[in-house]
C-alpha cells in the first residue's frame, strides 16, 4: 500500500508520501477454557474476539526504529538507535526498561530483535505505527495481538517465510525474554490461528494445534470486563507458575529423577514428558497429593534445588502455594478435554442436558484459579451473578480467564435470552461497582 489522498490522517501524518507500506492485523482472544494451565502442557480452548491490533510499517532511511502508538496519549513515540539497541535479549530487556516508553515499545522492539537473531536476517531502520482496538489489561491478549501483527508485517516487508507455529513461537520469545513477561504460548497461537465463529483447541506441549470447532448456532461465549487491570508480568501470575514448576520437580524427584537430570534432560525423557498436565487426576491423588506442601522458596531450594521451567524465579522469602498451583493444570487439562467432547456432541436435542455439565466445568475452573491465588473480588462477583441467574435465564457457565487476578470473565450463554441476560449482568455490575468504561466482548 502507498500513502495517497485516500489514506487516513493518521497514516499521512506519520509516513512520507509515496512510501511503500505493509499493514498487518491480528485479533485478541477470549480464553474459554485452559488459561494458565498452558505453561504446564494443558489442552486449552480459545476464541478470537472482533477487536484487533493493526501494525503499519515502512522502510526508514536512518538506522533506527521510529515507533508510535496511537493508543497512548503521553510518551507515545520513540526513536530507537539500532546501533545502541543490544542484540542480547537480557541486555535489551534492561536497556528498554530504562526508557520512558519501554513498557510498551518493548513488545515491538522485541519482535524486531527475535527476527534479527532467530532468523539471522538484517532488517535495517523502520517506521512503525501501531493502533489497537484490543484493550490493554483486560486479559484478552492485547500484547499477543500486537506481537503477532508486528511479526506478520515485518515478515511481509522483508519476504521472511514462517512455517507452522514458528511465528507465534517467536512472538512468545519476544514477550518472555525481552518484555520480561512469563506468559505461555497460548495467547500467541490463538491470535495467529484463531478464526471467527470457531473455537481453537491447542495442546500446549508445546504448540500442537487441533482442528477448529465451529461454535454451534445459538451458543455464545461472551466476555465481561471486571475493570481490574490484569498483567501477566504481575507477581501473582509469576509465583503461581513458579509454584507449579516446583510441584513438578517434587513429583519427578519422588519418581527417582536426580536434580542434575531434571535440568539436563530433554522434556520428553522426563516423567510425564515433562508436563504436569499429563498426570491424570487419579494418579495424582494416589501417588503425589500427600507429597506436596506449601513452603518458602528457601526451603524448596534446600530440599529440592531445581526446576525445569527456565522462566521460574524462586525467591527465598516468598511462600509458594505449591499444592494448589500443581493441582490446577492436572485437573484443568481433564476439564478442558471433557468440555471439548461435550461441545462436539452438542445438538438442539441434548443441549439442555450437556450445557449445565459444561458450565459446571467452567465454574470448577474459576474456583481452581481462586485456590491458586489468582482470583479477585470483582471477577468473583460477576461469576456469582452469572450463577445466580442460572440456566433458566440462558446462562450456563462463567469463569475468570487468562492470567487471572482481574481481567475478563467468560460467560457461556444460550439463545437471545442468554445474550440479553449477560448484557444485563454487565449493566448491573457496572452500577454496583461505579464503573462506566467497561468492555463487553462478543
């Protein structure tokens, strides 16, 4: 595309005349089932939302990245000298943290760096304009949408080819190592492979995509914004992820795996192929449940020493809820699988029997988040309002989504009555909590 008289003012004000541009978009996602269990190898079920991030880029004559976000009022434009931007991921993370715009530009600069390093390509200076409809801090993958759109745009501009799940894997690497957020791969995969009116099953071991499932007629998955800002980089999410990895280490060592083998052996050669989600609930209860206790980081380091998760940070003075954090992905994986099988079997004749069972799995998932320490009083209020309305109002299930600790609640509703009830819950919640600028995702 080129800048011309028909181009928007935003594009004409940022780019030069006759500058050849590439524009790419990617959507956010609604976490229907699975959520934080992605980093433990669970099956997850994701739905794209209509809101999307759009990234427009063009070549720049100077050896720098000029990046502007149209979604930020202050400090919304930055110039990054490519001679000064470190190539090493850890050094780049520290460098970007020191600049005022680092909290948002690191997502774009991170994508640039992983492409340079992992694909071994020389990219050169770029003008990059970012505009996103995906609201930040709502738990609907605003960061993944920007990362995927950025990589798609740069890839097209430089004719870089990606195969399979390579692009979302690179997007996750940018967020993990340069932004510094310990997210799983679910968000980037969902943003890249999601399709309207379909649910996307993903087995996060690490990135197996299953055939999309068309959402049956009259069934809706909607999101209600709690108004509480969610951040994957927040302490609670990282601590729960670390606690889950501690749980796997305890289980593996109970199986006879040495500390050295835990950190030097490839995942597929470890017990349960290195994933908590491969442990069945019955195996867990029979063999391991009594072996797991909450403890301080220093006690774990003294007794067990190591974890397999390279993104886990064990703080000696932090008290870790190991048992609940370990149980969650084990049970969640089976909840998601049961949910998917019932969803595939759903018809006009049996929905009255199956939807309450599917909804119960969502409510169980929500309570499991709370047990891990990732709940929130506002998300609890929305879920309780949904539960109180019940199946007679067309509302069958509800759960907190994504990384928890706020963000968005997913509701499963049926028919126009269910949709109206969900919107009514949203309006009542807004009044009770005195919040006017909440988002309803459909």
